[in-house]
């Protein structure tokens, strides 16, 4: 009986040790879940600024940083070629990320947008759901056919003065899905307006592309 009692006692000790180990593991997991690690605004890099907009390069990505009235920080990220996308991020005053959006052009969100609360919880939005059969890569192919860009090298996103050479907008109102494509200074100004001073020599050339069929029409 003494041997049996001793075996039971030892077994109980092992069970208690096992349960304690599991509790420690569970507590560790809970702690990690409650303290989510999110991207932070790089205050050290921004302190080196010489102007309100501080430009740095990180992993071949150009990042333009701002911190507005000590309340909100922003990143505008230009990925390396051949990408034609731009990533926009906002940060809370404590430096934690608030939102992340990816744009084609300056107006149209694509991919997955991320929106964070103060605790680091994220809500994700699939921006591509709003498009029809025609997605932005097909629109870029149209611009390449027009000789505006080169999708393999990434050339053509900006002109020599770093201004956008084209703009894209997506319209899904009134039950229609359309891409509006603007080629900056894409045609001669045949109807100059002299009332406002010296007329411009070139104006934007605009097209609309059906978001389902890909059919293109020039906007007169």
C-alpha cells in the first residue's frame, strides 16, 4: 500500500507541474495577443529632417515622411521599379500605424487596405472587389501601347520634373464600371483661351475604358 500511495503522490506532482507549464504557455500567448506589434513611425529618422517633408530611401523604396502638428504622421512610399504603385500610411501621435492604403495613380485604391485602432487591431478591406473584369494591370498595358510607360522597366510614371505622367480614376457609380485615364499634357491645345493670359501649349488627353469589356473611347 505504501508503494502504491507513493506512486500516486509522484503522479500528482507530475500532473501539477504539467498544468503549471500549460498555464505559463497560455499566459504567454495571451500576452502576445493583447500587445500586438504594429509598424511604428520612425521618429529618429524624421529628427534628421531639413524640411517638413523628409525623404529617405529604405530597401530601394523612397519614403517621404511628414509629422503634422505633432498629431499625425504620414509616409508616402514609392516602391522600386518596375512598380507603378504608391503606398500611403498614416500614424497615430504615439507613432503606431493608423492606416495603410495602396494606390494606382493618386486617386484609386487597389489591393488590401488596412485600418488599425489604438490597440493594434486591424480591419482589412479588399479594394479590388469594386473592379469589374478589367483590373489596373490591363490599364497599364493600354498606357504602354500608347508609348507612355514601360511595364517591364517601370519607366514613365513620372516626368523629368518628378510629376506624374498619367492619372487613373475608377468610377463605379450609376451601375457602370469605368476607368478614366488621363495622359498629362498628352495633346496640343487646339483651342487656347486667351482670356486668362498666355495659353498652355499642351492639355491632358483623356480616355474612358469600360471596366467589363476593356473597350476604350477618347473623351472629347
